[in-house]
């Protein structure tokens, strides 16, 4: 069937997973089916091996031997020897106008040189001379490769057999494309296809071109193309193997940007129609912008005109007319450009302030000297030559590239056995894809040819486009004629005088002319600072300050302006963060402004009757175009006005002042926190007391678990408390110590704990006893002291600024606090800060950024902000709703934030000498339990160790003490430990001291210890005397002794070890003093005898002692009980009158 062939090639093509190919083939398949149905009615004739469909024309007859009139005249193949055949006149009713007959091609010659073929698709022409020029140009180019002076290496391996030339009509159908490809190119085994056309018809031709390129890309056949409308392709062909000799969209976009850079046009808009490739044009412009590193471009808007009627186009361009664009890039067809520029002219955007730069698709060919009347003079365009003469040059250049690629191919030794003659067929008999085509395309793309006459070399990018091109810059003069005024290359732009729009002598500025804005403000340092002007000149004293109107406009009526400038009641000088930012906006956006203070001096709050005052009212009443000050963004204001993006973030915070010269009355307790004091005083002390006493009670050396203390042992629970407190604070007071080893060890553990405690306490105490600063350390707006200020004594006084955002937020969220603080409000932030500094207010609640500025500027550094920020928001410039200036300010504000301009302004205006901290003015913080835990750990480990020692002590008394005594090895233990030695001497026999034989046993033991039996009586007397003195000392009363009682104390009574000595009668208080430097005891009380006698002294021969007796009749107020040095016993009583 007639359509079996194209259907088969489509079925082969759709096997490739390419969505783009699917979509295009689906469209063209419908066209093929329609064409096939029409072709069934046409007779088919054969011309050689070529079949062609004839159109429905009057029948023609021919005589035998005469060839039938063919609808396509033959172009003879170009033989290798250089002969060329003539071209017959083509028939216009055939779907493809001119095709060369297919001649037999021998793949290899007798000499072993491989014959190769390339195909050429050229534009159809009715001029025989031009067709001959095509053939001659191809032949001359091939001869230059094979017979020229520059010999090429490929001629030793390959022979260019012929060139299959196909003349393609201007608007070919898909059938034409498939027929030429399947019948005239693929059967001859072409290794490369030259596609050359100078058509400027965008749309249908571009679609057919894209279809052809997709097919060759799928088949793997490289293509060298020069088509002027290559930028009109609907989409880029990702897998194409095409070398494009014509300038691409990227080249034209780069040339247009170079023109904009030359005249410092930073900002422009782009307008495109729905022409194929319009998205690629926008992408190309964006990509080329990135290559200009030293010049910044900004695309304001991108418009795609899809409507066709003038009214619809004018409606779409209305937004462009209202924008700030003065430079417009236009990409469309010439017909579409006529409609667009006609609508633009009606909107007034083609005047002297506007410049239009267009692509080659609008400029057209060089033969079209006159532009349409809708094109305004002064337009600039990009152009390159597409004449027939240029086409012939490009054909020659394509053949040259082909020959250089063959040289690169044969120079690679790995390609010697590879063929450059593909075996492709549309009927399925051959290969579906030429695998060596990808390889050969790499060599085509790698070709580098040096150009002559100083022009750029011929090289290609990775995508197959030229690296270096030359484009003409055209200018539409007043006569409506495109005139070449310059040339663009990659090296730069050369341009001469230009006819500008409206015949202006200077180029357009590229931005709107300066416009004027009314700006209102309210002073607040450091955002807006007002100062009086110079009284003589009226000028501002600082360079950064600008003149601003301070008085209401009504007061200036009839006032001399020169005199008003000098009067601070009318005009003042404004400076600050917002003024610098406003100046930067004015320079970049090119506008002037008039600065005036808001008349009612309010920031702007919404009243109960839903009306605004202050700055917001100025915008709503159209008295101002913009508010430039530290106005905060909130939801109420945003419902009525628009804000720019914030230039600073802020919140609500609290300002307080430091109070100096204060020492806390609890400073001595501040080294430790509450929990640490509880652990020390209520827990650690109790544990130490009960541990020491418990160990003493359990110890065999102590209470030995008895209910009464051992004789002579003065230790109890309360005395343990006294001991623990004395050790803890290092008090030099008399204390009673335990006798048990474990209790004494536990006392040492507690002493170690006390050393650690005292060291830490004294080290931190100094930090809290110095004079320091104090202030109200509020945690924030949610602090309970602010919610209930009257509960603090004295009551807190704090306020804010009325008619501002802070008051509105507190009124809505903290109504009780707001009602209380209204009486303490101040009219300005500066007055509020002064009130806090003087002590009139305890705190001032306001914007955090402003209060931070005041704290940094405080000379005494007594101010600081406390607490966390509340109700976070930001500062921004305010505009009326739907202001046309809002977007401009937003774009610049974002730019300033990104490039660091806002940060530099902030550092300049908010930097202060004072750097207060939000922390308390303390040198140290109270130590908590965690930091003191090591001391408690020491105490706990000491208790555990004492328990172990207690167990060892019990083991010793029960198991080791008696064997040591029985073995008699206790003599040397006195040198080691007196406690152990004493425990060994205090055995079971010595416990007789607790009965009636106490004195005897003591004397006996004393005699045994001294190994002298003669001293037993002396030892007995000594122990009796000591026992008596202890009792006298313990009772602290005077003993009334009579003569008989005194006689019992004679030596005769003391000589008997079994006799007992009655205690003297002790019934009156006395003062007894034991003189440790003498051997007697003295008392001040009188001595009473049976009779008063004088003193008499006798000497006892039996005992060797001296006795003094008291004569009757004498009374004594002083008594002495001398002690004999040898026996240490009471030997005499002496009365001194």
C-alpha cells in the first residue's frame, strides 16, 4: 500500500522511549493518513527506481521513446570526477520538488578505498542558475578537499562518491520529509546530512524541521545544519546529533544584553509571543545574565502574548505600561510584532523614554529594507545574513567540516575497520539505527578550523552550537529602514551612532524619570533623630541629616520659606537609621521626597469607633505616600495599610535601672542555696551527732551499750551536739570527747567535712559581702510582679508609650496591667527612659530595639533590659493599600538584606559604648547541692568506714584482748597506743575497784607495776587521796571535820589495806583550788576542830611522815592538805591563822 512505508518507519520510531517523539509523531500520523487517502486517487509512475505521486492535473500523453513528464526534475549526482548534470525544471504539483535519481553506489573500490556518501537538503528554487550554483558549490567544496593544496589524510581511506541532493519545498509536509528520507537518502547510505535553508518562515517550517531532526537523531545520522529559523523550534532536541552553523538563541540573547550593558540599562522586561522556542529564549536570557559577573541585570516582568485581537493584546500590555520597565526585549514573528507594537504605541510605551530591542525573527532578511509602519523609529535589532550568497558559503563550510571530521576519524587507529556507510532502511530490511553515527558525530563536533583574515576560529560547543559567531546590530532610523550600526562578537560590541526614539540626542535612561513622594515620620532615636538647623544658614549641621518639616502645613501659609528653614519651630534636620535607608531608596529608585512630621504626634491606634489616628491616618487620608520610621507591623495595621518586608525584628521588653551600694541582709547565707543549707544544718549535723553518739554507745571503750556512762566519762547526746557544732565552725570552746575508737574516728570524719565546708563558705562569702548593683530582675511581661504590682512593697511603678503598638498589645492581652500602668505612661520613649534613670519609674515597657539603643547610649551604664521579648514582630515602611511603589521598595529591601546594607546601617546606628548584660550584677551564684555533693559524699563514706572500724573494735575486745593479756605481751603496747594498753590493764580482776576493795586493788596494782611491795601502802594512800579529792571537787562543798574524824586520817588508819576510810562530811559550799605547782590543796573555808589549840607538829617513826595537829582554841580560815612527794598521799593538815 501507498502508506505502508511511512507507517513502518513510524512504528520503528515509536519503539524509542521519547515522549517528545511520541507527541510529534501522533500529530504527523494523522496528517500522513489524510495524505494517504488522497494519494490513492492519484496514478503512480516510476522514474527509474523513484516512485512519485502525481497531482490531479490534466492527463498528458507521450510517444514511445519519450519520457513522461515528471513532476520532479532530476538533479544528476555529483560524480567524483567533477562533472555535473543539468537540472530540469521542477513541477510545482509534486510534494517534493526536486530529487536526484539514485545511482548505483559501490561500497568499496578495487583499490580497497571505501566510498562514502553525504546527503544535502537544500531549499527549492525555480531558478535553474541558482540550482546549478548549489551543485557547483558542493562540487567545488569536495574538490577542495580531495584535490586542493591542503591534502587531507582521509583520501587514503575514503572516497566521496557522490552527494545526494534533495530540494525541499518551503513548507514541506510530513509525507515529503519521510519520502525524501526513505527514498533518496537512506538507501544510498549517507553518513551525514547537510540541511541548509535560509527560510524566515517561523511556525510550519520550524515544525517540519524539528520533525526531520528528530528522525535523523533517532536513526543516528549526524546532521550539519544552517537554518535561520533554528530558534523557532518548539523544544530542544535532547538526543539530536546536529552541528548548528547558524547563530543560536543564546548568541542573540547575549548580544541584546551587551547592548543593555553598554548603556547601563540594568532593568528590563521580556515580551514574547507563543512562537516556538519562546520559553527557550527566556531561559537563554536568564542563563546569559549569569555570565555578566561585573554587571547586574534585573528582569522586571515576563509577558507572553497569547491573544490575537488588538484589544486583547492591549489589555495584556496594560500591566507593562504601569510597570517601571523602560527597556523591552521582544521575541516573536514579524507579523506578531506588528500587532504588539501597535498596541504598545496606543498605551504610550514606545516614546522617547522606551527602547525596544528585538531578535532577528522580527528584523527579517536584508532584502526587506523597509520595516512595517507599526515599528517605532529608534528600535534596535539583532540580525545575521541569510541571503542565497550566504547560503552558498555555508554549504562550502559544511563540506569543509565534513572533510576535517574524516581526518580526525582516520587519525584514530581504532577506527580503521569501522564503516561510515550505514545500512538503514525504512522497510525494515536494514538496521534500525546506525551505531557508528554517534562516534562520527563526536569527530564532527571536535573539528577546529582556523579562520582567515582575523576572524574567529570555527569551533563548537558540546551542544553542537558555534562557539564564536558574528551578529549585526541594526537600528530602525526615522525613515523606517533597518540600518546596520555595529557588530557583536564574543570579544565585545562595536557600535556607532544610533537613532534614538523620538529622535532624542541621548539614549533613554532605562528607568523611569524621577517621581516625588510625600513621606511622613515620627521621631524616635535611633530611627529618626531630629536636631535644630543652623540659625544663620538654615542648613543641617551634619552631612547625613536632611531637612524635614516639623510644624503642621497650615502654619506655613504666608511664611517666608527662607526664614522658615532657619526657624526650628518650622523646619528641623532629621537623621537616623530610617533616614539613611530612605536616602538609599531614593538613589536606587530615582525619586525625590518631601519629609514631614505627623501632625498629631501619634503612632496610630484603632479607636473604639474604628477610626485611626497618627501615622496610619496620614496614609488613609492620602496625606502621605509612605511612612518611614520605626512603625511596627501588626495585624490591625495590616488590615488597612501595606507594609514592606521587615528591615528589623523587634518585640516588647522591659527597661530597668541598676541600684548601687546595696548589701543584702542575707548576704551571709548566699554562698549556699536553700537546699544546701538544709542538707548541712538539718541533715548532715543530725547524721554526724547521732553517728558519733551511737558509735560511742556501741563501742566497748565507751558506753559498751550500757545505760550509764563509765566512771569518769563525761559524754552524752547533748554534749555530742556541742562537739559537732564546735568542730563545724572551729570554735575554741571546752568540749568533751568520746573515748571509743570508732566515735573518735567519726569525729575526725566530721572535722574533715567541716574543713571542706568552711573552705568553700569563706571562699564564696567575700563575693557576696561586697557592695554590688541590684535591679528588678523581671522575667518578662508574664512576670507575676507586673501582674500584681501592689503586692510588692513598695508598689511597682511602670508605664509605656500611649497610642502605640505596645499599648495596644498590652490592652488586648493584659487588660488589668494596662489599666494599672496608664497613670505612669510617658508621652515619648525618651521621657520614659529618663523616668527610669531618675527612679520615678521602676520599669518602662517598650520596643526592644529602641530600649537596647538607650541602654547602649547610657553614660553611666545603669540601664539594662530584662526578660524575654514579648509579641515578636518587625519594623517596615508603610504604604496605602495597592500602592504601586510597594513592590519596588520590597525588591530593594530584599536586595539590601542580601548584600548586607541593612546590617551595615544597623551596626552604625545601634552601636553603643555601654554593653549591659541581662544577668544579675553578681560575682558569684549560690552553690547548689550538686556543687557541694563531694562533701556529703565524704561524710557518707566516713560513716561507712566508721561502721567497719566499730566491727573491728568489737572483734578485738571479744577475741584478741584476753589472749594478749594471758601471754603477757602487753608491755610494749603503751608505746603504740595508750588506749589499747589501758584496755589490757583494765581486765576482769581490776574490776574489783568498783566494790569495797577498790582502794586495796588500786594500791596492789600500783605496787605490782612498780615491782616494789613496800610501796603498796603508799599506793593505797595515794589512790584514797585521789578518790577523796575527786569527790570533793565534784561536790564543790566544804567538809566539816571534827578532831576524831581527823584522827582517822592518821597514818595508823591508812596503814591497813583492808580498812576503809569514811568520807568527810560535805555540807557547805566552798571554793577549792588545786595548785598543780605545789604538793598541797588549798581551801578558803575555816577548819573546825573539837577544841581550839595552837599548831603542834609531831614525827611518826613508824611511817616516816610528819604530822601537824591543831591546838584547841584556834580557828583557821585557810586549810592546806600537803601531799608527800614520795607517797603522794595526804600527810598533814595545816592551819594558817
